[in-house]
C-alpha cells in the first residue's frame, strides 16, 4: 500500500508540529502556506511558553497548570484534552530545548522560567521576548531537514480556498490558488490538517499578522464544518495603538515587574516621570492585590476600560494608560525583554527603559474556532484542525503563554491522528469528478470578482467591517448593538455583491485574494456577532453589563455554529462541556484561588 | 500642520518580464505613518498624484512589527523593512523600489527564496534523534545563550544580501545571513555534529571566500546581528578545516 498523503495548511507552530510528526511516521506531506512558513504569525508571540517543570522550588505541578488553565478559561473548555496538554507541556519544552531553542538560562545552565498572567507560579520558559520566533524557527529548521530529504513538499505563496468533498461528504483533498500565477488547482490527499491561525483581520486592526483573516476556517464552516465558541475573542490589555496594526506589548513586561498606572488627577499633563508616587494610581494592584498586574487578560482589559471610559482617567484624557518598566535595572530589561523594548522604540520613538509606555487594549486572540473532537478531528471526515484556528484548549479566555504550548500540542495530536485515519480510508471510487467540480466552482468565483462592475472598494469595506466589529463585538457587549451589528453585516454582504476590483490582471493580483478573504470574514463575523448575542451571561472574555454574572445553568455550553446554505446564515446548537475533572467554581482574582 | 502631505514615488513592474515604470502618490499626512500603512492607504484609494486610476501595489508583508522578514525593499535607496520605516523619519519624496538582486515578482515583491535554499545547503538545523520524549537538552550556560540568541534572531529578510557588493550572479555568494547561521549551529552542543559538512559547504565558489569585507551587511541588518564577527569566525574555521583536509589527503 502506498504511504498516505496528508496536506497541512498553515506553516505556523501547529502546522509545522503536525508536519514533523507525519514525516516521522513515514507519510508524505504537502505543506501549504500563504507566506514562506518561516514568516508565519507564530513569530509574533513574545513572552514565552508554559510548562509546569517546577524548576523554581515552588511546588508547581501539571495539575496546577491544568487548574489555572481551566479556571482562567472560566470553565468553558472541555477538561480532558486540557489536562493532557498540560501533562505533555514539560516534554514539549524538552523537545524544543533539544532542537536548539536559545531559551534563557539560570546560572547553572538550566532553563529559566518567569511568571505570567493568571498564575502564581514561575512557569513560563522564554527566549528573550521573541519566544514565538525562536520556537517557530526550531520547527522550521526540522521541517527544512525533512524537506531536503524529500519527505515534505512545500507550497509557499499558495492560498487554501476550499476542501474537496466527495459524494459522501468525505474530504479527498483541497483546492488552492497560486498567489503569483493566480492558477486554481486541486490537490488530492487522504486527510488534511487546517492550521491557519486566528481571525484578527475581522476586527480590522489587531495584534495579528496580515494573513490572520480566518478565511480558511470560514470557507470550511461554509462547507459544513462546525465553528465553536466564535464569540470568544481575547482583547490583550497592553498594545501600542497604530495606523496599520496594534502592536503587542507582551505580558512578560508585567511578568518581569512592569506596573500599570494612570495619574490620579484627570487630564494630568505632566511628564510621567515627574509625577510623584502618591499621585499615581496603580489600579490593578489595588483592585487585585493577590495577582496585581498579572491578572488574566480579560480582567486587565476590562479594568483599563473602566479607568479610561467610566472614570475618565486615561492619560491626557485619551484612551491610554501607562505600562511602566523604568524602575527595573536596564541590564535585566535588555537580557529578558529586549525584543519588545525594541518594537516600542522603533515604532513609537521613545525608550521604555527611560519613560513609561503608553498602551491600550487591542484584539489579540481567537479562543473559538473550528469544532474538533479530542483527536483534533472536525465533523467532516478527513479534516483535522490544530492551533488557534480550533477551539479546544482555552475556553472563554486564554492564559498568557498557553498559546504556544496548545499550538505545538495540537499539531502533535492532529498529525498522527490524521495518518491513522488515512491508513484506514477507502479509496475514492468515482474518479476525479469531484476535483474538477470544485476547481470550476472556485475558478468561477474568481472570474465573478474579476468581471464585477460595481462601486464598492474591498479595502474600504474591510475598514468598515473592522470598525464595526471592534466597537460592538469586543470588550463590552450589549444585545441591542449586537443585533444591529448582525443587520449591518447582512447589509455589507449585500454590498459585497457590488465589489469592484481596481486590479483585474492575472498575475500576483493581491486584490483578488484579499476580496475572497473579505467575503469569508463577513460570513464568519456573523457567527461571532450572533454567538455573542445569544449568550446572555458574562464569562471570561465575553462580558455583558446587562448580564454581569456567569450562568452555568443555562450557558455552561459550547456554542456550535453551522452554516445553512439555503438561508445563507449561521444556525446554532449548544453542546455540554466536559467538566468531569474539576467542578466549576466561581472565578475571582481579587484573592488567591 | 494643516494640509501637510506625503509624496511617495514607487517603482512598479507588472510581472517578472515587463518593463518597470514609476508612479507617484500623494497622501494626507497623519501621525505615526509608516511605509506599509501608506501602501495600505493606496490600496484603499488607488489613484496617482496626477489623478490617474491605477492598481494597488503588490508587496510582501505579514507581521508589521519587523519580526517576520517579509516586507524588505529599497526605501530611499537603502535595504530595509518597510513596516518599521516611519514616514516622519524619511526624506521626501519617499522612493520605494524592489530589491535589485532578486527576481521581481511584481512591483515591490521579489522572490527571495534563495535564502531558504542556502539554509538547506549548510544544514542549518540541530540533528535530533526524533520528537519522542527523550528528556531535556544539553545544559547551556547563560554566556553561551547570550552568544547564540542574537544570531538566532535573524529574520531571513535578505537585507544583508541586497546590500553586499559580492552578492550577485557572478559570485553565487551565499551571503552573510547563511554564514551567521553556520556559526550558530556549529556552536550548539548537538548542532556541531554537522560542523564539518557545514564548513565544507562554505568552501569553494560562492562560499565564504567571496566575502570582500565591505561590511555593508552589518550596517543594514535590522536586527543588529554581529554578521562580520560571525563571518570572520566561520572563515577561520573553514580555513582550518581546509588546511587539515589538505594534509589528510
């Protein structure tokens, strides 16, 4: 029997972890990515990766990591896979260490660990403040090794368009587009793994990279995959506002002692360094004495919103607060945080070693995603998912430094399960008809866009989408606004039909690719808005002032959206959450758990 | 500051074989602009300075925080990353051109995949036994980590190659970035197993001997990687191995 052929879509940490496992098992892998895989969004992860190695004599354990993760996620995550992930984490760190990741070290040459949000333990291994970059490079190097041995074939600058499904709705491959020649082609596979990251672009400006549009997930949702917990969007408390994106200022800045404050006097125009201690308000430390500046992100973000919008204490009356590192020794800052300090210096022009940084919350992470089972399989046979594009590990709020571990772990589970599934798969009986049909469908979609004579500029439509979603679907949510948001999305989908491409050429046409993504963003935005509308409670990152409490009786459930093609809109089901290991309890960070 | 504007001149080319041409754009100034945000504004309103409708500019970009290595181009003649090129710090008109030493895809996008091929040639990886749970890696002192980490921050942007007078079709020079990676892996406790092969790959035509010590690489590197130091260290090791090989024959 021929070796199974697996297609992996996305070359970030999850995709590359899957590729390595598959190649190791002797199967063939085709790896598809919009950008060269070394340029994937995982490079943006800064602060570190969690694993309860307990190298600081604090009595940490994988169970406490598991409990912190479930509690931080406000009990919305299915518990067995989270427990497995936390148990695998120390081994993952060892593997990365063996691959040569230049983790920071203790004087004895052991791995150093720092503290992150939502925990009281030093559990986060780190390589300066560019940990994601270093981890991605380690996996990229191992994949390059397999590539040079002929076990992996890369398709870089190719974009996934859709899955090829047979008459029984079993996945038989993918349809993709060469972003240079604009050629649409189908590729057969026995199983595919989606590892395409988050959907920040739906919110216009976010901390995400340009490729993080959620387009692949949305395409699959429109083909019949369930999309789970779409309404759970993480807004990171500390970002640098910008015209083109919101640049992340890592939680590790607070992990190393950074303090968040505002001047006590509204509109205080003094240089922050001249404001005496007793005229500063360290509001996180006051409100959350036990966790202080290291409360989970949803809590810190809401606190900043309260200070800025309710109490009108933003710096100079603007939506900004200080993140202050100036009290920390410069040598320590350089050794542990240089990467992020450099970002602030380059993009803002001030040296955060000398002056407090001005920051504000920004859309950061997609907790929801493609629905998968405990083997990372979606509901369509042959389609697996791993990494930020799926929903499994973070519940209603992700803890800092858990994303890198969930990406690698998810990839390591998805890879072998895809191979196992592929080995048991019956060959496709009826030839190539389904491939031809899918290819034609996608080519038709392209020519429709190319020839459309309308008035809507896709880039401007996208800006409107981002502003709409950021305003009503992020930190504070009201049912009335969510309803209006969905109505506006319907209107925008209607306007999309009048889209006009200013570029109609057949070579490296970025407008075509972008406009296709935009359509998928609009469809997925409805899942987010409607999911948020339906969940009348507050849980983790999902906060409704009209329903301020968590409601386990009615909403301790996974939201599952599926696409109804005839109605052209999402429908919803709700699924029980597996809370078999830790009984849900109230989540409070003003005291120790 | 009212009505202040930004003039951007862009060298365009529709495909790899067509002729290049220049287009000029005028944008309203606002604080915090950079080259990428300007290109995004042009995409939303693709009209030249003289009012002619045109196409959005094709360029590579991804992270927009200078860590993915995508958006390298010539900005006012200098090889650098577009996302971190703040408009306020640039002389106007801002002149954007694609890299000159790599095949042009379209407009400002070039095919720089040669760097990834070079990384294959020098086996820039640690040859681990497998991904099974085999316990922790070798101990590494903080001093060794502090040597390795700066080199490991290379984003493969290829600015060092564009700026290098020796990097061209005649020499086939691998370029500074790849040589620095040899330095990185040859000093890793497990990585150095492949030391000899890596050094051999840097001997002969296109190898480390092509370096003319112009030092342009260090000057343009956006990550301040000690490239010339790495080149001289690797150069010494290559020389030592070459002489050793001579005597072993």
